[in-house]
C-alpha cells in the first residue's frame, strides 16, 4: 500500500507492537518504516535558565532512547527531529516524501479540547494519508 511510512513515537510511551505490526502490514515490498520522535526545544524565557550543555545532553538522551527503542527492529529506521510535534511531523513527512503517517491517539483530556492533540493536528495538516491508532 505505502512506500514510505512515518511512525510517530513519543518516548514517554512504549513503542506499540500494534503500531509496528500495522506499519509492516501497510508497507509495500521494498518500502521503509521511519520511526520518529519530536524533540521540543524549551520555549521562551525557560531556555535562559537551562545551560547549553544540559540541552545537548537532553537531545543526546532522546536520540539514544529512540535508537534503543527500535534497535531490535532491523526494518525500522529511527530519526529524531526538532520542533513543535504536530507541525514537525507533517513537515518531516513532506520533506522525506512519506505517503503515510501512523500516529497514536489517546482519550482526550481537557487541554486537548482547548488546544488540540498532536494526532488531531497531524490529521488536519498532513498532505499524505494518516492512520490513527487508539
């Protein structure tokens, strides 16, 4: 079905074997699965209180955690990207020519109703197909 699938992951949640299974089922022979995590930089004045070294350590930790998360899955490549999660996912998918994004969703909380969830933003703004997993 799809040649290039982006699998959007949060490091705060475990990689879903269901998501990998879905991605493998939807992938064309010779296609690829790219697991991404969005590293969101500190916003506004908060960045003034955190050293560059601490930010670099945090970025390295996130990159290592993502690589470890998919280390036993040789058919899944990992990439750490920076930015606001919803926008960064859709921009990256367009940049690499992805034809499908797989993203998890959760039961929305109050903040999701006020601001919207990452999955909702991806669904609204992606230029490719989006598969949302509950």
